[in-house]
C-alpha cells in the first residue's frame, strides 16, 4: 500500500451516533498531518458533523458513499489506507463494505457484535483479504477488545514465564453506561434471524462458530453463557453476561488463528459481577431473568414493536453526562497447564459501549493506518488480538485505558 492513496483513514458512517464520537476521538488524537475523511450517505449531515469537531478537522474532506452503492464503495476503499465502518446493523449494511476493502487491499475495522455478520464476512471475503494484504478486523469496540486483548496479554505473560498454556480463563465484567438505538436494532436483527433460521440458531450457540477451521477445534466443553447466578469464593455474586457468547467466539478465533497458541484445552467464559450480599444476589437474578425474558419479548412481533417505541431509536444513544460518568472494568483470572495462576485487568473511563468504544475503534483505525510496520505480519479476516495485538494495547494505554497481566499472588 503506497501514499498514492488520498487518505490515511476514512470513517464511514460518521454522521451516526457512534460515528460522531469516533470522529471526535480521531480529531483529538490523530498525529498532525494524518489525512482523514468523513464518509456517509448525506453530505449535509457529514458537513454538520465536521463543523462540530475540533478545528483540526475542519479541513477534512467529506465523501458521499452509500453502503448499497457498490461502485461508490469501491472508489472509497481504493482512496484510503484504512477504513472504519460504523454502518450497523452490520448484517444489513456491512458486507459490501468489507468486500470493497478486501478487494482493494484496504485495512478495515468495525464495531460489530453480530456473530452472523462476522461469519458471513469471513466466508465471503477472508480469502480475498489475504490475497490483497488487507487486515479485516471485526469487533473493535467493547465487543470484544477488552476480552480479546486481556487473554492475549495473559498468554504472553504465561509464555514468557514458561508457565505453560492457558487452561481455564474467566472474565468478570463490571460496567456503567447506557444503550443506543443501534445496539437495540442489532440485537433485534440477530434474534429475528435466529428465530427464522436453524443455521443461525446453531451458530449463536456454537462456542467455536467463528473458528477458521471448525473441524480442527478440540472437543473441549466450554462454560455456559446463560449460567444461573452464583456466589464466588470472594463473596461477590455473578450473573450471565450479555456479551459472553460473542466475546468467547472472538477469543477462540484468536486462539485458532495463532495455531492454538493459547492452548488446545482452553476453556473461556464471562460473567457480570453484580457485587456482594443480598443486593448482589438480587441483581444477578435480575440480570439472568432479564436476558431470558427480554430476548424472548423482542422475538414476539407485537411486543417487540411496542418495546421499540420505548427503547432508544436508531441514531440515538446515551447523553453526554451518561457517557462521561460511565466506566468499565474487566477482571480476568487464568490457570495454566503448570498450575500457575494469572490475572489481567482491562479497564477505562467513559460509557463502555460509546465513549470507551470510540477510543477503541479510533485507536484501532489509527493503528491500521499508521502503524503497519509494527503490526503482526498477518492479513485476512482477523481479530483485535491477532491483527493489532501489542500495538493496540500500547495505544489504548496511552489513551488512558488500563491493560495489564501479572501472576496472581498466592493466598497465604
């Protein structure tokens, strides 16, 4: 890829709720001289977004491109070194964008948490991306950067210590934030597809559904993603985590893409930490009931439409105060084949799904656009850990997030 391209980085979907946040982060953190463009369906809305950004962005070009216009997408992909896609729901709008980038040798990253979309993108465009040298990196937001990078760091630390492979890895998530209309629409789309398609239903239930070679995966039972509430040894309660299934599929894809370097016996699971005592137990029970009942209600046509009238609409999301006061903290505990124990923390300020996610996607895009010589020597359909690895860890640390792994202190 040469500097003959017009842009270093293009943000497609810049006028959407998350797109605006990512554009603001890039404007504040891109090195001077970085050539950034904003793209989307409406020139007027893109110009409105640009006008609200810091002064450095006021000279950024805007490019009109619709995800349904293959010719426009091809031109857009050929014009840039890297492209960030915020055009969810991705199953509805995202595949042509991936295809254009794979064909053009353009690096790509998105925010998807939709396993069906990732599987389709891998199957349709993974080979083309490998041939062109494009790094196609899905799940570059709160789905699933903290999970994927934390396990990457745990593996690296255990390997450096000669402690063997990872055997049992469990993440406990704590977070405060809001929900956007885009997230609701994506969830509704995935559930609707699962209701209509037995293939989709099986894919969502398969912990190895995103593997590059499903037949080569070890027959290792994985933790339940909808396990009942339980009390941990430290007295804190845990319930099922809404992101556990997809995050686990991404982590296992990273393991397979590295030749199962983490360990062929890896068991990986996630729960949400609801705290100690009676309140923690009640919250864990409420989370469990909410996931089961809420998912079921969204599948009922009449009830689903009624819920959509009170849930956030597409293009909307948590207000500035909610985003500013949010945070996330994922604590990960691992056991290795030698019996040694390790812990990792992935944490950061800001609403995890939007403020913190805009940092994650923005830094992933800057890494793809500017750090090519330092990135892992891989192309094709990748994950945050396998495409960006330590480079993204360093960038996120510099942006104020915490990513750390260390051997656990033995209990006296």
